[in-house]
C-alpha cells in the first residue's frame, strides 16, 4: 500500500510571465532556489527526461522524470518514471506586470520514512519547504530581472 501526499503552494512575482516561464523551463537552474534539490540534469539524447537528485538531512534520493505536459507560459507537468515516485506541475498565471507561479507536488512516501515519521509531520515539513522554495524563486527572479 502506498501513501501519496500532495501539496500546492504559490507565489506572485513582480516579473513578466515570460521571465517566470524561462527560469522554470530551464530545469537545470532549479537547485538555485529549491533547497532540497541537489541537481537536475536534462538528458541530452532525450530532453523530455531529466535525472533529479534530492538531498536533505542525511537522506538522498534520485529519480528519472518525464515531462508529460508542456504548454509555454502555462504549465510544466511531470511524473517520475524511475526512482523516487513523484509527480506534479508548475502552473503560470499572467497578471500583466507580474506572474503567479503555482507549484503542485505529489510523492509516494518511501517505506523507511513512513516508518520513521508521521505523514502529517512530514507533509508540513515538505509544504513549508516548497513554499520557502517559491519565496527563494521570487528573490532570485527579481535579482535576475533587475540585473537585466
């Protein structure tokens, strides 16, 4: 039996949607604002696939992810095809001079973590972490915007 947890967070950033889209669609940049993501490597022979590494508190996980839906300036949706089971989407909403970035992440709790931690406790940690990731994205994007 698997326990899937899902979290949705969002942030509004005072940058055009094109800038938000360009930053998120370059998957290899994500470790710059996502705390637990150690690295992302887009496979050169198949750009819809990427290898992800997550590291936190002594735990390390990796997975191969496939883009399942990509609509420029609207959505990037993925699911893992190997390794840590997860899926999700980043959605983009144009607010003319700003953009809203909404991130939904769902993951299957690895058996060892499920035994160690209460799912509710783990969920709160993950949700606060990805909300902080979006705040870091906002800071990063504003720096990029101002340096252009």
